[in-house]
């Protein structure tokens, strides 16, 4: 099973830290990053994915959402 996460936020060190943490948890970058300007600051987005063997590695919030699908 693949786990999908999409990070969005202001283009700053905090956004980079969130993506870096995910990469160190075994996620891989997927596709090109996105960028937009909201009139005040640059907003960025990046998809990361991770192959997991079983659902014990899936974050609880995502498990709950998958059951609602």
C-alpha cells in the first residue's frame, strides 16, 4: 500500500522542515512542487509518498479517513 501526503504552506524554513522530516521517515518526493503567490507571500506544495507493508505504518487520521471512503 502507498501512503500519500500533500504538504502546503508558506515557502519558509518550517515548510522545508516538514518535508525534510517526512523524507527522513521514509517518504519520497513525488512529482514537481507547486508554487503560487497569494498577494503577500509565496505558498508552496509538495507531494510525498511512502510504500508501507501493512496498516501499522499508516497515520491514524489517514486510517480513519480511508474507512470513510
